[in-house]
C-alpha cells in the first residue's frame, strides 16, 4: 500500500488542513513473515515484542526470524488479551523504556495497548498483524479502559504495519467476520460525521471520507469470501481496515471510522466489564450495533419529526450509567454537546439530514444480508447482550462522547 501516494493526493486539500502520516510503511502480501526483519527496515534493533499465546502461535517462528535478522528481543506474552486497559498500558510502557521500539504481534487490544504505551515511553511502534479483525491498525488513537470506562486517547500511529495474507487468510472466521463488522460500521460513521458537520459545524473532510468509503466498498464487494481461506479477501479486508485507520490518523479524529455504532458497542462493553463479565470481540459487537443503528436512523428519517430544546432526562441517564460512571458522564456533558444547537435551525436542516441518511446508509435489509454472507454476528444473542442492556445502550450510549451523532439529537425530537 503506497501511503506516500495517498498523502500526496491530499496535498492542498480543500478542507484547509494538512494531512500527514509521517514515515508510515504498510506491507500487505503473501509470505511476509519470513521477511519481517527486512520489512522493519531501520526500526530499532532492541525490540519489546508484545503478543498473546494465540497471536504468537499464528506467527510461529517470528521470534527466531527476528533474531536471525539481528534483532535483540524481549517478549511479553499474555495468555489471551481481550481488553485494552490502563494497567497493561503502564506495564508495557515500563518495559518499553528498556528497549528501542515496540512490536505488537497481533491485533485489537494488543495493538491499542502498545500504541499508547510506546507513545508514553517515547518509542516507535510497529505491528505484525495476525488477523484482519479491527480498523485501528493505522490509527493514532487508542481506545483504552480506565476503571472499566472506555476512553479514546490520541497518541501516535505505527511506523510499520505488516500483513502476511497467508496468515490473515488462515485466521479464525470469527475474527475475519469481526473485521467485516468493524468495516460495515463506516456507513454509520460517515453519516454521523456529516450530520455533525451540518448541525454543529464540526470539521469534515470529503477527501478523507472518500478514503474510508473506498476501503468500505472494496470489503463489501468480497463479503461472501470472508469465511473462506481466501488471500484475496484477507488482503481486501486488511487494506480496507488500514485505510480507515489511516483516515483517522490523517484527521487526528476517530470520525472517519467511528460513529454512534462504536459508542453503543463501548456502552455494552463497559457495563459488562462492570459486572466482571468478558466482552466479545470489538468488531463483532460493532457489527451488531451497526445494524441496530441503521434501523433506528432509517426509522427516524421516515418519521414526522418536530424539534424542541434538548429534553434529556438526566436522572435517567445517570441511572443508566450507575454510580461507577456517573462522574465521567457529568464531565463529558458539561456543557452538553447539544447546548449550541438551536431547534429552529435544526428543523430547517432536517431535509438535509434526511438526504444524508439516504446518501450514506444502505437499507437495513441489504446490510443484514451482507453480514450474513460474511458469517458475521447479526443479533444481540450472538454477542451475549441481554435485551435490557441492548435497549438501555440504544437510549443512552450517546452521552459517553463529547460530540454530536444523530442519535444524540433524538432528545431534541418528538417522533
């Protein structure tokens, strides 16, 4: 993937911002495991390698390959890393101080921990991907759990991303399907980004949005091959995932890849963590949340909507989050993101909002069919979310973020 060409095409972008991803190298193709040392280029020779037993098995031989290439490696291997929490960020940051750079062997939470830990330690960061399961590979943002509450922290992007399509194609179907779920979420993310730009004046870049859309369309076209051990589908999937992560880095925002659907999935996750229960794969939850959000948005667009001042029942919001998260929610909503939105102006913008929904969101039935072709989860039962938690999340997820999504405007509507 030619990152330099993508960035060159954004030169003098009409959005007025400079888009950069300094020094990022992305290598995707077959039989790259054996070339890992070569592809890391001038990356520091003293490496902290972070993996878990599953990702280390998937990349069998990588430690020997690195040693043969002249790298001196310290390995931190977890049993099964599923949640990126602040304690592990501190641990990896402390270990990284004694090394020249950090290599994450894996995906998801492993990458997120290493991304923030390497940033805090002032060390460069690289990824050897073992499954195309989430969209954060090229991102400069790490979603980290602090005392069970999920926060997105701006840090830095990796210098090198290596994706061996032979390994990616053999990764478990559940992980490839999770990556598909994380990609299909971009339909909602782009919708919410445009709605926020229209209603709240939030920055929006059509060219960066087009990068996300190009990756999205490439992946959707190969939905029926996701369940196969297809290098072609694995390459398309990870390329799409890398492109959306790159879009986040190019804007220093999560907007190109994350909207209400991600926040809804995060709500479910924090409430399960609060109960001491493990959460399912990120992309698996996000895919289900996407289907629910798409259905909701289309229903809103078909409704006879009238607008009013924000009528949020704050007692209900605080009860939904509970005592462990109430201070986070109060901080994130002081002032609340709708405080600058005039319901009269919102009513005038409503035809444009409906047009955005029509432009960006395919019909629910079409997305459901694509998810089924990819073998992705489509119901709350498949991600172990009970109906009460699912419904509570739909109603109250938007209060977890200091920004406007269409779902956050619902308390300003009478439906």
